[in-house]
């Protein structure tokens, strides 16, 4: 395993076990009062999942992480 120069092998390794997911976010003009088809004005997909978010946060803080 190759480590960046600023990350010595003496730091503990954090292993995050879990899943990653993708949220599908649709933006609508207003929430309908009753069940009906409503056109979305914007769409985006956002990655996440508890273990994936934790791994990303630890890595951004400089930790050695495996997911």
C-alpha cells in the first residue's frame, strides 16, 4: 500500500463498514395537497450512506481510511 508523504504509517487505520447509497432529490414548485403527479423543476443525485459519509469525513480530516 502506498501512502502520501504527509500520512505516515504510524497513524491508526479507520475502517468503515456499511453501505453507500444514492439519494434522488427532486425539487418541485410546491408540495401537492393530495396525491397527484407533480412536475419537478430540478433533479440531482447525492451520494451518501452512514458508513460512506463517515469514511469521507475521516479522510477529509486526514485519517487513513478504508471503506
